[in-house]
C-alpha cells in the first residue's frame, strides 16, 4: 500500500517505540498492515492506500508520536495526516461501543477507517487472537479462568460453567452473539482471560465493516468457539478420550 522506503522508515520507528510484550508489539502492527493490504485488494470502493497503510502501522502509538512520525519520517500531506489521525481516534473497540460514539459514515476517511479497523480486529480473533488474549492476560496477571464463577453474564441470563460448552454451539453465528450474550463491554481489570472472550472477542466478527473482513471473521470466530469448547471440556474434566 505504501512504498518500501516509507514502510521501512515507519517500521524502524515502530521498533524503537513499541513495547516488547507479545499482544501489542511491532509484529501486531505488521500483521494489521498485511491484513489491511489484503482487504484493500479485495475492496472495489475508493480509498487512500497511504492513509490505510500508515493508519494500520501506527494505530497503537500515542497520537503525539504518530503525528511527529507523519510530519518528519513519513513527510505526509496534511490530508493524509488528518486521515491517519482519524483512524487513530476511532479504531478502538471501546470507542465504537461507547454511548457517545458518533456516526462516522459521512467522513471522507470512513472507508480508510473500515479497512484498518477490520484488519486490527481480525488480529484479535482466530488463532492469533487466542494467543494475544493469553499473552495480554499474563501481562496483566489475570487468571486463565475462575471455575467458581460463570464465564459471562448478561441481563436476565447466567449459566454455570458446566453448561457453557454446549451453550457455545449457539454462538457459532456471529449475528446471534449479542442477543445471547448481551452488548459487548469492557472487561474488568480483575476478570479472567476466558471472560474477555465473552465480553469482547466473540462480538468482533459481527462488528466487521468490509465484505472481505466479514468472511474472514466468520472463519476466525469459529476457531474461537471450538477453542473455548475444548478449553471448558478440559477444565471441567469431561474431555472424551474416545
């Protein structure tokens, strides 16, 4: 999406600024960039490849650092800086689900945001997403799971852990997740990593914006459901040896 010189300059900056922990490191930014490139190739609508590419690479950095990079290393035009900062401001899951979230569809940078946002969220689900969830949980010293509590709760609904494995089959269609789990929400700081799947990760496939992102997300969503079923069977000691 962006020329090799700009890519390498931005990557060199990221290697200096990004943390080394596995869930939000420079490799996360590279994967998001590569996925955004894939989604861009499958998009027929008009978008700005520089804004998408730099937005994907720089989405984790603090805004002042991103702005300095764009003005010096990247030497972007003001319109491109505005687009990358628009992505930075709105790419977050928590921003989208907040009660103050605004309608962004009229922005000239909306499609650029959709591509970068889908790419970022795809890195939070599937096999990579599972690995990142436990890497982040370890960083925050969260328990894997608390077998004495329910793994999720929503208004009027709560299931014991022994019934969760079979319940997960009803979550295979991303479109059904919110009706069954309630609205997505920010995980508690003292919650378990498995709780985070029910609070956020299982909701992401239904929030995809691009057609290609939705297709990829359905496959990755299914991998998470399969993983959770296996995890809970093993946790509860009912893993069938046959």
